[in-house]
């Protein structure tokens, strides 16, 4: 997947599509037959048909750039941004042009544009928090129907909307409105679907954000305390992590001077890695599973043996949202410690979402590690050489 390259063939096609939008608007709205002196040969309806052909050509490039990006493995961040933007520019320009020509009333256009503004705002809010809200098939279907309705409104013969007889005698006019109403229905449905997915993000309170910042601060302060305590007692420390995936080691190494005490860590998600790298008993893993107090103790022992550190902490558990076992619901965590040949483990039951459980685990693990550093190590002058 290409992320940094901008001018891929797919992106070039997308940019060309945007550049062709003014061509479509000029072809539909400007008196170009008069400019060229061919107004006697080209009627208003013929001009509309030509503009429809340009619109269809531009719309087809959407399929072309998508095919090029996928087939060539050139899906880029720039393409992800500009491709949906190009579609919105084209559809908005066509709808506004139809309103200008009094072919379409303004209220359908207001509904469609309002939806795009709301979704774009929600998407920006989600992106600011590092969250991606997946698009549903409703959104893709409404775009297809919008394009189909626009084409039908462009190619239909002029109809006097005040004359009910003419309306009933124009199947294409009725078909155009049928497709447009279906597009409007999907526009509203897709908006509701998108907002419902983002609703927890939209209504998240400042208190929740402050709680998140407080947890992060607590973890950092706990890591600082561990490093200071380890340096003071002359102990080296290490970690063995499963559900936290390196969060504890990251917190420790973010503290200036951590190289004097932190020996290293092992992230062992898979049971096979717990067995082969940390030396956890395979029979124990087979009978009890990875979420077990004895497994946590053996993980801590293995990390200490692997790194040669004086003290070790380990974590294994279920962060969710799935993975619950009988007697071990989501949030079940075992924190093990090892020091001077002695190992122990404590079972915790945390609550919250996946990230909150991981953060609570990291904090308690750091506190547990700090708790076994109360006594000086044998070689108090020993220091580590680290990055």
C-alpha cells in the first residue's frame, strides 16, 4: 500500500475529475451555442443532453480511479481525502445547476447538502480523536441514486410543472422524481446511520476526557516513581506483558533516566510465545489457559531470567470486548511479580472499555512493581547502559 506518494495514476484521475466539474457547469449553464454561433442547430434540450454526457463521463472516472488504486496497490491518504471530496463537488455542482435552471426545487438540494455538512463535521471530530467511522452501504447507494437522478433530470424533456396532465404524460419526469425521492430517503437513512455510530463520540463529556487525561497522568507518575525507586535501591527491572502490549514498558522508558534501571521487556500475546520465550509451562497453558495466576508468575520469572533483572512484573488478562471465559469475564487480569526467587500474583477485575481496562492494568502493574522495590538489591552500584 502506497501512503506517501501523491501523484499516482488513481489520484491524477481524481484531480482531473474535479477539474472537469467546471466544464460540466459551463456546458449546462452558459450560452455556449450562441458564443459559437450554432444556437440554431443546438436546442436547449440538446445542450442539456450534451451536459448529461459530460456528467456521465466525469462520474465514470470515479470507478476508474478506484480500480487503479486497488489493482496497483496505490491506496494513498491523499486519495482517501480527495476521492470522496470529488464526488461531493460533482454532485453539489450538478444539483445547484439544476436549481439554477429551475428544473429542480431547492429543498432536495438543501437536504443533500445538509447531510454532507453534518457528516463531514462528524468525520472531522472523529479524526481529531484518532477514530475512523466506517462508511455503510447506505452512503454508497445514495450516491449512486443521486447521480442517476441527476442524469434523468438532465435528459428529460422540459415539462410544465403546473400542468398535471403533462406530468402524468411524462414517464421520465415521474421516474426522475421516483429515483430522487429514493436517493433522499437513503440520504436521510445514511445520515442517521452515521450519526448513530458516532453518537458516543459526539456526546462524550469533558469529564470523560478529563478522566482519560487523569489516567494517563497517573500511569506516567507511577512510572516515574518506579524508576526513581529502582535507581535509589540499585535494582534493575523488567516486564512481561500480554494484554497491555508494551504499554508498561513504554511508560517506564518515557521517564528520563530509565536506562539506569530498565533492563527490557517481552510482549507475549500468543500462548506459544509465553511458552517458548518466557518458559511458561505448556501443560499449564493447555489446562488453565493464558489468563491464570500461575501463568502470570511464570511470565514474571521468565522475564527476570531472560533479562537478568532483579525485579519483574507481568500481566495477562482479558481486555475485551470478546474473549470472556467461564469464571473469567472481560476485565479479568492477573498481575504477577518476581523478586529474589519469590513470585506472586494477584487477580484483578477491571471494568470499562478495552482501552480503560488496559490502562488500569498498566497502572496497577506499575504500583505492584514499585511495591517489590522497597529493599535494596545486592549490587547497589550496578547501572545499565541503555538508549
